[in-house]
């Protein structure tokens, strides 16, 4: 394979190998949660890594299935956590890409019914896409008596920590119309919280609606290729062979990279463990091989010594 | 096949054929919604049919996946709608059978976390099974800060028109413990409402939780065999060959009958259409044949002329 390194193949790489890889790639795609930060805490060294890549003229983008915040909030968060060089156009969230899909791909004519957080609605409204107004909390409203908007042409499901049965029921009713599109920002099943708790993800809510409607949602976020198409349309000359996708989740990030023809790197600061990757690699089911990373690091802070060596060489 | 009639096989049967069938069977299992009634309206003639079967000494039981009401409410509803001879022990709801399963089969030790209506909790409490108290509606409670009960040994999901994201998140957290059982009252995907609206069913909520937990629920209601085991344990000498399962939903009622070795009858007053049954029959996938009814009627009121003939013969 052109550009393949001897050290490629679901194993931890170190110093010199990392340096060779960083020099070879021009485009770095990072997942955020579990890779760059945990909630409000940056992964130690992550800001240095990102800033160093950008200063070295590498293209860096952030590809996140988190649909709860508009992109502006990401820029603020990056700045707040010490990633001082990150700009709006480097951020590809599933909410932003959902807005692009609705506006530019399917050119939706009509309102969108959103199951999701305020940030998702904000992103759609900024793209000029009308959303069904959320009703006041009327405790007497039920699916038997509530109003349904007449011109809903898409249902979009994202993470929604204010999900109610009524929202689910309304979405099910809208989806009875075969002309009404059914989209999901992402298919993440759950997210880890501290103390061993978990948060059901968009994939969980989407599954509920898929069963109720008897339909399958079109997924915008990773592992779907669409987010890479968004990146390619906004940056010129993106060559998959020169890209590295760095993520913490095999079923999302590694599969996304594989689907888009990118080299993939698993970082062990998030959800997936190296043992799971090795199990996928040993699987007789070849579709499981798409979950296997090309490279593994304990943390992206493992990049730092490589930069120092590069600096020493350049001195 | 012993006891098979020439008119058996996914087709509408009439007068004399119905009479022969009613005489041959000793045990009649009826689904309720879409078979016996629509909401608060009895199917025309259904009360006469049920009363006539009971008066002729046939065993009649009601097998419903509806988990929202305790059995007492069913008795009251039957009486209110003119089914004057129906007693408590004829009613097998998925809530009642869930209570039996928890108490007698798995002998649960600890609390049960219920996603479901008050009627489901009532049924469990009547069987002596402790349920986690529903908290007051604290608008500030989130999965980040809420209390979790320490001794939850089962999560039971039923129809819940007050589902919230927090309930779903709590259930997902409890299911992290592999010792915690995961049960669903039923797997119905949706229910029809008037005006073309639909209601997401337990199957929809269960799917959300299956994705969030990465586990599969044990389903108590139809099409699982367990409800038939409950009936067999409470009535002596139930012979599947002498049973007729009458329902309106191919994927639930017909499959249940097939799973339990019962003859099945589709009535066209509810969800499924005869064309769907014929499609399943023509399918190359033999598992689809389990959805095909042995007999079809427009309504169970089609039984009535048979009773008149029987009466005439007996005169």
C-alpha cells in the first residue's frame, strides 16, 4: 500500500514512529470528547499538541458527534481550555453538518421538528432552516390533544436531555408522512459520565423512533461519510491518503476513518480499549476489521516528544 | 395434521366453518385492543360473542400486552362495556405476567426500577415486589446529580406516557450492573390512535434502552411464550391443540399463537390487514410463516350466526 509504514496495524506507536507519521500527514481530524478533553478538563498536553500542529502548518479540524452546542461555543471552549489557535471553520459538529445537509443536500422546504438541545436548533436557525417552535410546558398536552405543525418536512434527532414522551410521540406522528425525512445527528449509543454513570446518546433516542416509525434514520455524524464530505467541500485539496483521523471510539471514529479511506489512530483516553480493537482485528467477520485502528497511542500527548525532536532537527 | 380443517390457511372463514371451529376448540384466547374494543368502544357484537362462549362452557381468557392498567380495571372495563361474565382470573395482562415472572420465576431480591404507568407499579406492588419510588418532579434533577437506589435488581420497561430523559438515563445506569435484570412488558412498536396519529409502544422505549445499555431485554408479553405458561399454570388441562388465539396483530398475536402451538385467527378490526398476512405467507423466508394466521374474520361478531345455528340445533 502506498504510504504504509511498517509500524501500521493496531499497535501502540512511540517516539520516532509518531514523528514519521506526523511528518507524513498533512490533515489531522480530531474527535473532541475523550480525545481533546473530558467535559471541562483538557487532556493534559492536548492544547500543546494542537497548537504545535497548527503552528507547523498542518491542517487541523475537529469532527465531533456532539450536537448540543453551536460552533461558536466550541471556539469559546477551545480558547478557555488553552487551544488558542482554533477558529470557527475548523469545527465540524454533527449539528453544523446536519444544518448543511438540510440546507444544501436535501434543500428542505418546510419546517424541521427537532429532538435535541437548544444548540442544535441554534445551528439550524443560523443556516436559515425553520424549526417547529417548542411549546410551553403545558402539563395537560398529550399526543391525543396537542397541535401538530402541518408543514414538517424533516425530523432531526440529536442528544436531548429534555426528551419527553410527547416529543417522541409527535416525531412518530410526523414520520407517518413518507415525504418527511428522518435524520439523526449521530448514532452514538451512550456517553460515559463520571462515577460509572452513563448518558443515553442520540443513537438510543433514534432507535426508539426507528421502532415507533418502522423507518431507518439517515445518520449525519460519524461513522457516516457525510462529515468528511463537508470538510472536503470547505478545504481545498483534501487527500484522504494525507489524513489522520484520531478518536477514542472504535465504532464511531475508527469506522468513520475507514469509511472515508483515512488512516486511523485510537487514543486510549476515552471510551474504547486496545483489547476491544484487538478482538475486532481477530474477528472472522471481515466487516469488524473496519473498527480496527491503524495506530494506537495512550494519549495524544504522546505526540509531544516528536515535536521536540522535530524542533531539535530544525535547529 | 390432527384436528386440521380443510378451510385452515390464511383465508376468511364464514358461517358453517366458524361453527365447526367454535365447536372444536375449548379454549379461546383474545387480545383486547383492536379485537374486543377500540379504547372505550366495544367492537359491535363482541360482548355477545364473549358472553355466549362463556355461557356455552368454553374457557375464555384475555391476553393483552397493554401494561398500563391493573387487572381490576380490566374487570371494571369489561363490565362497563357489557361483557358481564368476565372475571379477574380470565385476565392476563403483560403487567400481571411481569409481576408473576419477577415473583415466581426469577424471584427477584431487591427493588425494581419501572419505566411505565402507575398501573404497572400497582400490579407489581400487589405481588409484593418493591419498586423504586418515583421522585417528585424536581426540575433541577439530572443524571449528573440525582440519587440512584443501591439495590435495584431489575429494570422493567412498559408503556410510559410520562417518559423523561432522566428515567431513561437512570435505567441505563442501573443496567450497567450485569446482575440487574432487564425486562420489557412487551415489544409492541406503536399503537394506532384516531386521526392517523400513533403512540410509541413499549418496544420503542425498550429499543432506546437496549442501545444505551448494549443489552437485550427479556420480553414478557406476546409473542413470548411466557404468557401462555402463566395461563397453563392457572388453568388445568390446557391443551394447545384445543386453543384458538384471536388477535389483530400479525407480529404479536399470530406469532404468539404460533410460538405456543395454538391455532390462530386474525380479526380485521385492528392493526393488521389480510394483505400483509398474504405477503408473509408468500415470503421465501420461512420464519415469516409464523406470522400467518390459520383463519381470518372481518370481526369476531362473525361468530354470532354460528351461535344462533348452534342454538337452533340444540332446540
